[in-house]
């Protein structure tokens, strides 16, 4: 992830350049989750951190986190 002009961008490298055909722009919540993924964490851990940082309820945070994880997995950006 790179911050360019105030935008959080996922820039594909190597073979992913051909697969993604562009960059992924992350909002602040997605950027937070992306950074948290540097360590092994459960969905509940991620949701708890998001709920605390962005002052949202746990259920909303969990749905948002799962949606983001599903999308980056679909794009091949999530290692299992």
C-alpha cells in the first residue's frame, strides 16, 4: 500500500499487474484493515479494531471487514 496525494493505493506488482489491470483505492477503514493484516488476526480481531478506531458498532465493523476481506481475496491479494 502506498499513500499518494492523500489516497491509499494498492499497487499490483509482478504477475498481479496483468491480473488486476490497475490499482485499488482504499478508504480509511480498508487501509486500516490492510495494515492490521500484516499480522495474523481473526475477523473478530479486525472488526474490534475497526469498531474502536472508527467508532462504529461491532456488527457493522464485522460486516465491513468481511466484505473487504472477500473482495481482496477475490482479487488474489489475500494470502491464506
